C-alpha cells in the first residue's frame, strides 16, 4: 500500500527543507524525499556559509522577497533558538559603472535601502586590507552578512520533523506521475502518493522536470579557505563580507567574494559558472587549478590574506539560461510546482522560497512577488 500525504517534496536541500517546515507548520501531512543525507556534502549548499545581502545587484525585483527572507530567517532562529544569520555588513567594490556598484545603486534607490558610498580614498582608509586599482569605489550595506548553510538546512529539517513531517533520505526518485486524483512518486523503496508535489531537487532537477525546452546547466564550483598572514585584519569585528567586481581590471571576470575569519580560516570563492558537468560526475576531488583560483584574488587584491591554503571544497551551481530563479507550476499538472535554476545566488532566499512553495501547493497561489521568476521567460 503506497504511503499517502498531502504534499510530497522531492529534494530536501536549500529550498526543500524550508518547504517541508512551512508545509508542516500549516498542518499539512508532508513527505520529504532526498537521494542523499540531509544536509550533505554533494549539493549546492556545501561549504558552511553563504552570503546574504539586501541591496541586490542582480535585479531590484528580488528585494521584496529578500525583505521577507530576512524576517523568516529571524523567525526560524527564534523558534529553534539557533543563530543562522550573522550581520557583518557587505562591502561591494568595483568600478563606478560596473555591474556590482551600479546594481547596488539601482536596488538601493528603487527600494530606499540603506547603504553608503565610498570613494577610492575612503576605501583605502577604512578597509586597508584591500589593494584596489585606481578608479575602484565601494558601497557598504549594513544589513548584509552570512548564513550558516548546512546548519540552516539541518535546523529546518529537524523543525519540520518536530511538526510531523516525514523525511525519507538516501532514496532517489525514479519518476513521478500526476492525474485527476493526485500524484504518485516512485522510489526504489516503493510508491508514495499525495495530493500535491513540489520538485526542488537542485542539480538533479532537470531530469525530474522533463521539460525539454528548459535549459539548466550544472557547473562545478570551488570554495577555498586560507590562513592569512595577518589574522588580526580579518576578524569579524574588523572585516565584513566582501564582493569585488573585477570587470575592467585586466582580463578578470566574474565576482570574487569572501567572509571574515571563521574556525577553518578565511573563506573565499569566485561567483562565475565553472566547468559544465553532469551532476553525478562532480565529485569532491580537487585539482591543481582549483587552488590557483582561490589564490588569484588574494594576490591581486588582498595581499595580507595570502597565506597557506587550508582546504578546498566543491559545490554545484544549477544555472538557468538567464541566471535568474525559475519558480512556477509544472505545465503537465496543476498539482505540481517546482523551483530550480538558483544559479549560485539562491541560498539566501531559502527561507522565503519555502514559504512560497508551501503556498503554491496548499493555496494554488502566493501573494509574494514571484511572477518575474516564471517559465514565461523561456516561451520563445
């Protein structure tokens, strides 16, 4: 006899764990299914921390969602007595007309967000850790900081279970079907039925969605931790989360970003799609160019942090064609909704995406402004 639930959530990672929680909080009978453990080291959330920021350079339409995300992160912290969000401020650096600085300016002016601008001379004076080329300026957002990613997923998953949600881990989904009476999900262990289905399987979403015209590219990304030469310069009290847009400075591309010191050292990475690979082909194996990717921005911009590499880890990006999230009803069924394509900048939204997906499943709609993330963008 198949197990029956109100909602099945496939993928209990960044978005799925929060979705299970929000569904269970509303009294729904929830089954979360994941092909791995929760959390795990083989997904997009791997690497201890993720940036959260409000002056969103990618697109100002994300800001209302981020305001709700901040509120919901605070709520789960209070309910579980667990600190997940650490506000250190976020320092953006780049050329005045570059993507980072102009994007911060647009988001801030559109939504009346607090931030301060810094000339090149002011950057040198206030943040001597950075050695920036002439012409680069800064913007400092006080509300930004970082989230503890694996702890956040564990916290949401455990809170969902306390509210009655069931989690089935290390159990891959083989396929799913939908008809007028409900949905059926098949795994190696059996059949599971529900009234509604939510698909948020991260790097494995493409195969489950069965949408031939939806392009999702999975890329291998590296994160690194170093031991700085001068530890005192990079403590949280003196050093914010940072973000450098190097475009215009030689041949560098992408965005370099990093965090204050933590237990494993000074963490940094490059926000730029890496090598495209099948999700199961991306392992934790490290190669010589990975270490160079970590050291390059330190040599160029943060020389006092240029010390021994402590560790390098691997995570995954699931990139949409335009770099923006995709959240919508599945074209095959009103009973199925999905979220995917978070393109390396989605984790900070996990708290609010969990709420959005729970509303779509239980109410058939959400009051939150997610229309710009729909499938319609790819209709042509």
